[in-house]
């Protein structure tokens, strides 16, 4: 007599109890998850073929047989619960993967740092050579760090971290003003210092305030009455001298005229007029001298703080001097060749005919 497999005996007994318990409840819903799972478990354990165990999900005969025992068609099990996962113990259940990292948390806005008036962008304009001060007032900083960087396109240049400066140019300094202002100070700002500066707080996500620094260069230019840029100009005695100084990035009241180093003021009684008006590109100061005399010749300069002085040489000439200057100017120009006269052309033709007859 062959040996009795104890595993099969135990499984047969469990299967019989399962069938007896479910025959009386065939009207129960087919979505009895525990019953189906136990049935499929018994079916898997009862297989003597290792291959069948390894490919239990593909063995629908075992599933259908088990389903018939509980009085529920396999198609209903498939439709209601889906296919069994690996091992065939139960319908598919998504189990989150274990991780050692803490779950991501959304920071409470009430705990995040913020800037004064919640303004994250600002413009600062200064004149070349002056000191620029960029403010960064941070509230609710706590144990976070404040840094200043300069952004140029996709590149970032680190300047300060906390109270330490990491730039090799000594013009950059960090000054902390109580209670919460982290100021970046740029001494003697040049045009190359113009651009975007970011005050960054090491929160998550980072809190950033951008300050755009504009560095203007004051400039002065002198034009004549016709609007031509000049550095030298000749006038005849009795004519009017008319000069205009165009100022860029200069205050209206800062423009000053001088001749030979001596200031020139508005004095209508002496025929000198100085008027400054607002132009589209900056203030325009106009100097006019009526009935100019040779004594009015000299270097006229237009100056303003922080700007290079513009100077023009004015020469007032009498009639003879003016004619001589005009002659000198004409003689220095390219010599023009006068066209031949009709007599010259006839003489050349006659000479050519004589020479042709003799030949």
C-alpha cells in the first residue's frame, strides 16, 4: 500500500470544511475576499508540481476549480477582484514601497521668512563713483542664513554668506543694521557693477529678493546754434555766440558755464544770457553772447559734478581776419581743376589736323 501524503490529507480536510461552510451560503455575494483568498491558497498549496506553483497566476484551471467549490463563477471573481498577484493569495493590492526618508512636508507659510512689505524686487539708481546700498530686511529669519549673489545670465557670483564676504574685490561689504537689515554696500560703483543682485534666505524653498542696480555716467556735450556737436567755432565781430550744453544724468541746477576758468553768469545788461531748461534727455543750458567782440574769444566750458567737463574754443574775428581764415580754409581743401575753355579745345583740334596732313 502506498504511503499517504499527510499534507494532502490536511488539505483535503481543510478544503472539505471550506466547501461545507460555503454550500449553505451560495447566495452570499461573490466579493467575499477572505473566502476566495483562502480557496486559492488551498489550491496553490495542493499542487504537487513545482512548476505549477511557480506559475500559479497562469493556471486558470486551479482557479476555476476553486471558484466552483464556493459556488461563484471564476469570471465573477476575475471581474470583481481582478487577477491574483504573484503567489495567488489575494486580489491585487498596491502596497507602498518602504523608505527610510521622512515623507515630504509642506512648510507652514506662517513660519516662512519674508521681506519688508513683501516686496521681492527693487531698483536702485546711483551715479558712477558713488556708494550703492542694497537693502534686504528679513522677518522671521530664525536660524536661517542670508546670502548676497550677483546674477549674470545663467552664472551666479557669490558675494556674501552671513556676515562673511567671499568676493576678492574690497568694494563689496556686508553691513548688518539692527534689527533685520542685511545691507550689501558697493563703494565707488562703476558701470561694470550694474545688474541683478539677489538676497537669498536659506529656507525651503529659498526666499529671494532681487535688486537691480543701475549705474549712470554723467556726460556733457556742447552744440552750436544749429545743433552740431563742436569743439571749435569761429564767429565774426558783431555776430551772436550761441552755445548749448546738453547734460546727461545731471541735475538741472548743477550745470555751470565758464570762460578761461572764470564763471559766466546771466547778465542781460552786458549782453550775456544763460538759461537752463529741461530736455527730453536731460537739462539743456544755453549760453548766448550778443554782438561778440574779439575780446569774447577763448575757451568756453560746461561743467557739472561727477561729469567730465566739456570745452569749446571760440574765436571772434574781424572782417580781414575772417577773410584770411576763410582763404586759409579754402587753400587747405582739395584743389579743383577748372574745365578747359572752347579756345583751348579748338587750338588742340587744329594742331592735330596739321600734324595729320604732314604725316
